[in-house]
């Protein structure tokens, strides 16, 4: 940490979680464990959401460092300085909220939920907004900070990843593909710049949330000599498996079952059990690193935008080619 660039941990930190729904409330639970002086704010226009988030927060052990949790209905009720904002809203309103927040408050750092935005042009606007306001930004694609994937990265250290396949039932090809595209970027060290939607089911399916869509079938990405295949079988409940291959090594991950199989060049294999961390177990660690000016492990906004954009572009084009009249890709 460079002296003079960051405020002391003894100062009061103001952290706002914007969007108090399912994910936002889990972020709040994670922030309950902070070991630095903190006042928390949760922002949501719906009182029931604020009440549920407060109830979940109160399930966590009491912590003298977190001096208050304030529930507010709009951004205008936040303090003038926000040291960290976690924007956990749905994608269609995220840029608008960022514009409001940055125009009215001084924000030092922000963590944005995925899917970032639904329109291609919003990525450039958001990037410029962050630059103009001097805000450091990360995107919550956390698989790269899961311990199991650090283990996988080490396994392929001498045999670079050549392909990754995600195959399973209806795991949410639209709303969750960016998680696996980011994981591929982390493990293979490259970004897919274009996707083939020829094997994606025509049209779309109703998303779990009203007003959003989902996709089925197979989305194929290529990056040089590496490839990413993501398949979601509509109507199936089969849990997804992730198969990662180098030239000689193979790893198979069952995230739901918590089991990983590592296969060496001679076909010998061993398995390792693991637990995926909950969001409530990660947010405190991420926030602590950000407030200290350290590497939090999440992808930066600029790197994540490069992962997002080819997906948004490809899925939007797929909708248009399927006869769907839409100006955006309505996933979140």
C-alpha cells in the first residue's frame, strides 16, 4: 500500500450496498464481519426488501467495528463520501444508478454485479463515467478467487489450458455464461472475442425473473488455439460439470457435488473434495482488500467488460436472427 494514497483504517468507512434483494442481502451479511470501523448503508426503494436484508444482517454475529446499518430508500440519503459502493441491482438500471450516484456523491471504489449491462454502448459510457469520476471498479465474477480454481490454475501451470467445457441442465446460459467466460479467461489467460451461436436454441426461454430471458443449447467461443464450450439443456435438471483440458492434463469439476478429479499425462487420477464459498463468506474479504488498496482478486471493470461484450453482442444478435424485436439483450 502506497503511503498517502489511502485513508487510514482507523477512519470511519462508509460502505453502501445498492439493491437489497437476494444477492445484496448476502453482500451485507459478508460486510458484517469487517474488522475496520464501518457504517453500512443499504439502498432499495422497496421497504420489504430493506426489511428482509436487515433481518439477514442481524443473523450474523455482532461486530463492534460495524457501528451502524442504515436503511435508505434512495441515493440522496447516502453520506457525501462513499468509500465502497456495491451495486447489486439488475442490469437494466445499473448504468442509470451509477450516473446518479457519481453525480451526487464522491465514490472511491465500486463493485458491480454481473451481468453488467444489456446494451453494448453502455459499456463504453460506464467506462468513461468511472474514469471521469476517478472511481476504481471491479466486477463480482468471484470464481477466480475460489480456492479450488487456484488449485486448478496451479495444476495446469506447465500444460496451458486448451479447452474448457461446461455442460449440464438448465443452469442459466444467459445469466451465468459470463461467470464461466471469466473463469476461462482466468485459467487460459485469454479472452474470447467472438461466439458462435449456431447451436443455441432458437429464440429464448422465460427467465426466472420477470422481464428477463434465458437461453438453451450450446455457445461456442474461440480464442486462438483455445476454445470454450458452454451447454445448458433446457428442461433438464442434470447438474453441470466443467471439463478443463491441456495438451496432456485434464481436470473435471463438479461444483454442486464439491468434487474435483485431476488426471495426469499417464492417465493416473486423484480426486479432491472442496466447498464453494458463499457470497456472504467472500464480500468481507474483498471489501477489506479494496479499502486497504490491495488486490481484491476480482476482475477490474475494464477486463470484465472485454469478457462481457462478446457475449452480449452474440446473444443479442441471436435474438434478432430468431425474429425477436429487441434493442438490448435482456439478461441479468
